């Protein structure tokens, strides 16, 4: 049974004041509490659900396919247990793109062959096949963030964003839509591209908390779904997107784990382009871990 | 993803026993607008189900489409309320309350039957509704209503052993409209059974 059944016995009906006999014992106060029980369940899919999230840097107004997918996150969701894990994939991973495309950065997969090629490239790397691919761009990201009312993000370090010059504090930051976008896109002021992938995960966790906090506000889930329908490119029909949005709120932020696949810095080609050779054993191990129960074993090392 | 349980549409809407629920929307009104038609009176002493739309976004939803959606969702809700809480008592057939639930959700709901129905009050002599309110928030795609959250507040009074006992359920029921049929695909509810739990504290 996957319903959440938190027994809360908290509603006070009445209290009888203790009779205190002078010079004698103190009598206990008797309370009578009514029993309140909760139950929650959302039907989406059984077992672990794999979702590939892609953030395209295509210019506003142009097709998302024209951009590089610089944010790549593979999510495993176990909606029965409320567990979820995020596997971050650095955009500069040098991989053999399937369908005869050849070696390239993994962030070119969507541009080269759309969602199916991107999903195949990720499957070749991690060993699991994403069931759904959700792609967003700057406009869609801003729209969804605005609808959510901004987002609280926990940053592990302080820095200024590359664009917008937003001061990010270590700890909790509240970002509006533009600030959140600057936070997600910052690279040069960070230690490495891996930090950017970690920031993307921090952002996703912030969105999860925001959705859970506001899910019972009248109209919120419909507004955020409408925003997602307009701001995401996906094969999911709108009704399934609505189900997914409602189902995601079953994920418990305390049961969320995340890792970034690491690799070895290298240069390739006549222009000595900087890329990363992925740590395939680590990628496959993370995929196997999350496939069991959407939880990653402690440690993100291979 | 599963569709609603087969062949449930008609049965879910069938009123049983003496309880007669009136879905105001189906009768042409009972929306949030003060100019709406007066409420109809139920034919029993149970309260009527009051359905009203509180949110439908910035859509182009026409009043007729909204009324149609209210009526369809109201039918699902009224069928659920009748099967889950009303009907002829004593009774044991609470599992059929989930006929309008999607397949996987119906299985989970069976595990939560004490929170989603009057299962614990099966031995009651009678149960009547004292309040049945549902505020609807619609998800509109184009001109079609494709989803809804029903914010429900249901209150009942059970007669057991000559004593009146309250029973309440409030929270959200999530619905989706697929293939011109509405089904419940999620719930997030709190039930107050009125059961007293004695506790002692020493001041």
C-alpha cells in the first residue's frame, strides 16, 4: 500500500482540569483527542519512472532544437516510496552519439536527432532508458518559475552569477525567474562544470519543495501544469503531464539523492576542444543503483 | 497509466438507497456567482452536494463548457459520495466506492478504505450528510477541460447504538478527463472519525 498514512492525533476536544487536593497527590489531567488520519496516492506509473530533463540554450523565440542542451539531468522517481534520485550529466561529455552521428559532446544529441537521440545517448551512457523526455528553454523556464512564485535554492558556495551579477549566498537563496536562470546557467565563476550540474540539482530540489508547499492551494497545480504545457517540449500528452505534476508531489525531499557523473578532462580534434571523457563504470553503477528503488547508494564515486 | 475501471461510468452515477444527492451544476447553477439560480432542495434530510468552480485560469472556457465540466465532475463526485458514505445501512460493500478511480489508484484506495469511506461505520443504523462541498479548479487546454482538482469538505452524521457520531473527510480529489470520461487519479485527504482517544497528562 503506498498511501501515506500519517496518524495525527492532535485535535483537542476537551480537557478536564485536574483536581488538586491540598496537601495531597496531583491528579492527572485527562484529555480526549479525536483521531485524524490522512491518506494520499496519485496514479501515474508503477515502479521506478525515468525522466530525462534537458535545458536548451536556444535563443528566445527559436526552436529548442537549435540550442545546446547544457543542462542534462536523468531523474528516477519511485512514486510508491517517495524516493527520487538525480543523475547529473555534464554537457561536455564526449560520447559516441547513436544513429550514425558519431562522436560529439552529449549536449549536441538533441540538436542532432531530437528527444529520441538524446534519450538513446543517455541510455548508452547510464544503461537505463528514459521513459519521458522533457525539454525546456529560457522562456519556458522563466514562465514555470514565475508560476511557482520563485524558488528557494540551497547553494553550497557563494558566488556571483555569470549573467545578471546576482550574488548567490551559501545557504538558502530565494530567486525570481531571472535569478534562477542566471544561477542555473553560471559556469565560469564556478570551480568546474560539475558544480553547474550540482546547481541544477539544487534548483530541482527547490522546485520540488515549492510544489509540495503549494500543492493544496486552490488552482496552483492547474496553473503550474498549464505553464509546463506551454513551457515544455515533450511527447507526454497534457493529461499525463498533469498526472506527473500531481504525482511528483509524492516525492519526499528527504528521500532525494543526487550524483554527478565525473570523468577525465581531455582535448579532442584539430582545435584541441576541451571535453570530458565520461567515467562509464560510475555512470552504469549509478544507473543500476537508481533502477532498484530510485535511491543512490552513499557516495558518488565509481 | 491506467484508465478507469471498466464499465463504471453508469454505475458510479447511480444513486442508491434513500440518499439523494443533487449536483447543483447539473441543474444549471450553484456556481460561485451570486446571480446563480437558487439551490434545489434535496428530497431527503441529507445535504446536497454543492459543486462550484473557483478557478479556471485565463482560459477561453465558455460558461456552457464550464457548466458541462461541473456536471460531469459532479456526477463522479456524487457517485463516490453515495457509494463511500451513504446508501442503506448496515452495509459492507464499500469497495465499490472506487469504481470511478483509475485502476492502480483503486487498488491503493482499497488499502486506504478506512480513510476514504465510512467502512468503520458499516454497522451504523444510518448515515446522513450534513455538508457536501466541492470547489473545483479546472485545467483547461484550448477550450477543453482536461483535468480538475476537487477541494472537498464532506461532513456526515452516523447513527450508531442510538448515538450520533460525526465523520468528516476533507482534502483533494484529482480528476482527469480522457476519452470523454472523467476518472479520479489521485487523492490527498484527511479523515476525522470522531473517535476519542483518552490520554493522561500530569499537570
